[in-house]
C-alpha cells in the first residue's frame, strides 16, 4: 500500500495546529518549519486542507491558519480521504490495455480484496482523532484518554510513503 507524503504531512500539520494555541493562528512559515518542508510546499498543503474544511485562515498582520473545528472532531480517516488516500492498484491499471483479457479479469477480481482492506484501514483511522495524536506533557494520556501503545504492533506491515 502506498500513501502519498502530502497525506502524511497533512496529518502532521493538523496535529501541529491542534497543539498550538487556538487563539493564535500559525503561519505557513511556522508550520513548514515544524514539519521540515518548504513554505511553498506548505502553502499548497494548506490550500488543500482549507478546501477540505479542516482549517480557516486569517489574513494580514497576526494572521495565519487555525483548525476550523475541534481536534476531537477531525479524524485521520477524514484527512486521508481529503487527499484521496490510501490508493490501491494504480500501478496495474495503466498496463491493463496491454494485458490479455483473462489476466485483466483476474486482477479485477482482487479489487474486492483491496477495497475491503481499504475500508478496514479507514474504519480504524476513523477512530483516531487529532486530539488523540497531540503530544501530552510528561507522558500523560491524550485528551481522549487513548492509550497509544495499543496502536502499535510488532508484526505490522510497513507502509511506504510516496
């Protein structure tokens, strides 16, 4: 499975906004520095997040971005869906014109498998809010009281970022 960097950085950026003071907007420069990206990259990312309804901006001196709703009401699944992630099988579809029909039919039969997996991943991510991802001082649990250690399993399959 591949998930584009912009979806990962979308989540990371929104977590940074969630942990900042809601009364003080964050600038694109501050956010870019926080996630180690260029300001121009961050401007494009913020445009996408604004279009998806996650952030609101204020122009002028003292302006910047802030969350458009409470962090507890924004899930990682919503963010990924704004970036049309995760993506499946894109590497196969362009080649389908050159494959025999029987091979194409077999590949399409596996689409149900990938869609089921995608649904399960999004269901899991729908249970994870930004509020739960905000780092807490002194190892306290997040606002939602989630024990993050249950999310990590040693036998997980790595996800590549592209």
